[in-house]
C-alpha cells in the first residue's frame, strides 16, 4: 500500500526531530549560549567494553546532547515567567528584581536558615568563636600589629525588605547577632559589623548587586571609607575616602550577576553598577607578588611611602575593597584565603591585619 506524501513527510520530519539533538551535538549548526553551571561537564569517556563505559557515556550524553542549554533556558524561563517560581532552590526570587542566595541548598554556608533563626549557635560554639578571635588578637597585639575583624553581611541581612513573602523568621536573632552580644558581654574584642551602616544610611544607590551576591562598587566604597575612619585614630596620617574625589557613572553590572545566570535570566533581568573614576592621580601600583598568581592575590604599593602597611585575609567580599583601600597604604596585600597564616604575617610585617569573612561562613569558627 502506497503511503500518502503527507504521511511520508510526517515520518521524515519525526526522524529529523529525533536526530537533531545528536546532529547538533556533533556538528554544532547553531550558535550555543552556555548556561552557568558550577561544575565541570562530563567529557567523552575512553571507549572500552564495560558497564562503566556505558554509565560514563550516559553521563556524557546527558551533559552534552544538542540543544541541552537552550532547553534548560526555556524550562527556567517558563518557571519564572509563567509560574513565578525559581527553577533552582538555591536562588530566591525577591521583590522589585532582587534575587537572593539560599546557600544551604549549595552546601555553601548558612544564609537563609540563619536569617530565619532556625539554627542558633550554642553557648559552646560562641565560647569557641570568641577564643579563636581572642587568640588571634593577642598574638598580633604582642607583635605590635593592629587587628580588625570584619564580617561581610549577606545581602538579605541588609535588604531583607526585598525577600519573598514566604521567608518567615522564627526569631530576629542570627548567629552573628548572638556572637556580637556574647563578645560584648564577655570580652573587649571588637568586630566590624557594617550591616547597620548599609541599612540605615541615606544612600542614593543600592550597595549590593540585585542579581548577584556581592557588594557593588558603591557598597565597597562605603565599607572602605568606614574602615579608614575606624583606623584614623590609631594612624592619623591615613587619608579619608570622599565621594567628591570621584566621578560616578551608572553602568551595566558586568561583575556579579551569578544568581540571574544560574536561572538563565541574565539576558533579561536588568542590573547596574556604579563606576568610580578618580579625579586624582592614582598612586598605588602593582607590587611584586610573593604568593599565588592565579588571581586570588592582590598586592599594591605606593613607592617611597611611609604610610602603614596592610595585610588582608579575606574571601571574595574583601577583594572588592582593593580598588579603594590600596590608595591609602604604603603596601597592601589582599590574600583570598581565610587561613590565618602567621608565617605570612611575619614575612610581610604589616602594621594592620584585617581578617574578613562572609556572614554565611561564620560557622567555620564555630565548629
């Protein structure tokens, strides 16, 4: 029996449709826009006669079949636009274009659960945290070094008014609140907590990226200026950071829009940054790097300067301060490491040491 032309065409179209992903996987007919994934995609396994090869090839195919990224983007955007929900549990959809990071879902510290007050620190954890910080302070004091502890707040700690309605708090006290209260009652330690600085100030711009997790340049400026004010009584020759010394320009956010990228909405969700252009001649130049050259270390110096030397142990939040703080110290070294290395301190011989950690990683000194 002869098939009708329409039936034959339908069969050919069906065969073409099911073959397209494999053909695209091999020949790449269309331009690919990769999605942001926090992992390495599986590579093509070595061919061998084993069940392990079958499993590895299946993983490879699942990671690399044609149109995979396009289909994931389409799925994510459907969730967002049609159903109004996040396609990833680690990204919360807030109000007015704000996205928030639920780091617990990525095993990346405690954030939303801490904010909600459902994982309070024990007295033993608070005691241990104070002891760790006190020991660090004592050792540096004996060396004649000024020590500053900075806790970089999570974005939701500053902009909780934009959190989604379903995030309810059991208590208004976070682990950081507990630690600050405990230290105030039991020691003379001082921790630089700039949540209220960013929350209560009449600021003309947001201080965090709407679609990222970090301080934007304006937020980094605000924090850097306050650090200098804190140090000024001890080091009177330190200058001050003033807005009037810069030209401010609103630009697109090109630094941190990871939350939007994770849910494939970075091409649609708008975000901005405040670019700072100094009116003065910049004095700090790149110094010789004695450490890693992989981008996790920043070393600056002002030639022939008698200004104090600064050493910063930090995470990615602290790196945002390099641009502003390096202009006020004879030498400044920023190590993207929270390993408090006394050998490094002895080698650099700084006048000031800053240890900075993100609020969601506070648990590391509470273990």
